[in-house]
C-alpha cells in the first residue's frame, strides 16, 4: 500500500472562488501542471490568498486523479477547461482562524512564497491540530 502524503496547495481567490466550489459542488478541482504528482488518498491543505484569507482554510483528500474540471461557475478569471484534473474532497470544516496565516506558517518552515510543497510530519502535526 502506498503511504499517504501531505501537501500544501495555494489557491488565488482572485482567480477562482474555492470557497464557492466547496460550498456549491462539494469539491475543488486542481490542474495537474508543474511538479504536482498527487495520488488518491493524499491529503492537501489549501492555503487561500486574497479576499480576507491569506491562510490555510481547508483540509482536502484527493479522491480522483483523472477528473474533468466541473467548476466553471466558480471561476473569476476566464475558465480553462480540462478533462484531467485532481478532484479534492474536503475532510473537515472550513477553518476561519488566523493561526494558519502566512506569518505563522513561516514559523514552521513554510515560505510565504511557496505555491506547492510536500509537507514534513512536524508541519502536518502542527497544521492538523486545527482540523480535528
């Protein structure tokens, strides 16, 4: 069995309304570009930038690695369709606190400039305490 890995994703709310996607669709969809190589069962913490967020807001599980993008209604920027995205399901409630802000994340070794990274167990333990 493949071990579960933990990642940080950064979403720009000026680009796509991730909160709306979770609330209306029950999922987030994520492009496969760049260095992302997620597997079903992996856990992603979604950091939202802009619109009063600038903090981790969701804990998500990868439930599909080859899903069509179904979130066109949530896009603010021009929609970019894809037939092969990661489909992420929230596991836990939206986190509205400021304990997972960029300043606080820097204290556990997560740069405010990172867009995507695999997390170390100590970072996961710190973040996870807010999603129990």
